[in-house]
């Protein structure tokens, strides 16, 4: 099992030592053109998590390729996954095509950002088009809002995805003391501990539908949380919101993961892989 960061939750150029403590580093989502993102207020804390409406703020594809990616390669010593976003199929395709000529370990297609108005074409169409232009591993990052996660994942696999990242944030709203939306945009992406049950359900449904590798994420704060994702069928686990409060979370979660596996009766965390799936299968039959 590899431990990764969730895209957008860690600035590796500011904290390269934290990024290097993961097994791979996932960049913030890159779009073809520079984006300033949404107007502030863009982040709001809630009782059990965080809302954000950053809006894919990034320097754009060319600046990323010319400046950010070379700096990342110099500053961190783990494989780099690049998160790619866009507003039409061509956006994704052109970025993937250019990344194919660079030293990146994996491309994560962000097909589920809740903080932009534009929506890309069907996720499977994006994956299929990108598959035609790159031999790099392609992971599709999906929303927890899918009505039938199994059907969604099967379509992505058929289109050529090499893996699935799940889940992105839920759409949420928080009100301030004046009963006004805390975010300037109104709604934003909800992350943090309260997202975990939804994320576990998505991983469980996806694992029943595919044998592809799955990066499970959503509310992972402790080693026990990570172990639960493994039990539901995740092959890798990503840390997100917890990094805003605890930059030592990667090291701590690794240690806690081993201890949590022992307490659950397993010799190693990997031994717990899919055990929750077995129980669901028995109930279904």
C-alpha cells in the first residue's frame, strides 16, 4: 500500500520534506490556462471538516511545465503524479500529450471538481481520449455523487483507466453568524472526517466492480482510518484535509496503521485488504 497526498492539499515547493515523506506526490490540478480561482472567502472551517471553493487556481499548463515541474523534480525525491483538469475533452488531451514527454510517474484526471461552473464531457470520453495520446498511467478521480459507482467505474475501466482515485469532495454549504454563506461562492467542496463514511462506501462499491488499483481518500486522519480504506478494497490511501493541521501526518499515520492492523488481528495492514468486501458479498448472497 502506498501513501499519497490528495491533490491541492500540500504545496511541495514550500514543504518539500513533507511531500517527500509520501510514496508519491500528487500536484495541484493543472489547467491549460492560468486561473486565479474564485473570489475570497474561499475556505471555511466547519464542525467536522472544511469547505473550500478555491476554483482550480493554478499558473496554467505552460508555466507548470516550464517552471513548476522542474522545481518539483529538484526538490522532492518521490515519484510525481500530475493532476490534470479542464473544461472540454481537448483540454485534458493536450495536457496529457505534453506530460507524456516529461518525467512524471502518473496522470490523475480530475473529473470531479465541485468548485467550477463548467463541466467536462462524460468522464469515460475524457479517459478514452487521453488514453489515445499517452502511455502514462491514467487514474480517474471521481465524485462521491455518482448514483451508481459500480457503473461509473466499469465505464472508466473500459475507456482505458489504469486506476481510480476516490473520492473528491462533496458539495456543501456553511452559514456564518449572520446566517449568510461562509464562502463567497456559496457552496464549496466539503472534506474532512465527516466525509469518510461516504468515501468508504464509494471504495467498497468500486472494488466490487473492478480489479483496478484504487486510491482511497476522504476523511483519513489516523492509521485506523487508512486501515478501513484498505479493508474496503483500496490499494493506496491519500491524506488530504488533515495536512492543513498536521504536517507530520504521513509519518504518524504510517506508524498508527501498523498498530491498528495489529489490534485488528492482522500481521500487516495489507492482510486486511478487502475484508469488508467479503462481508458485503455474504450479505448480498
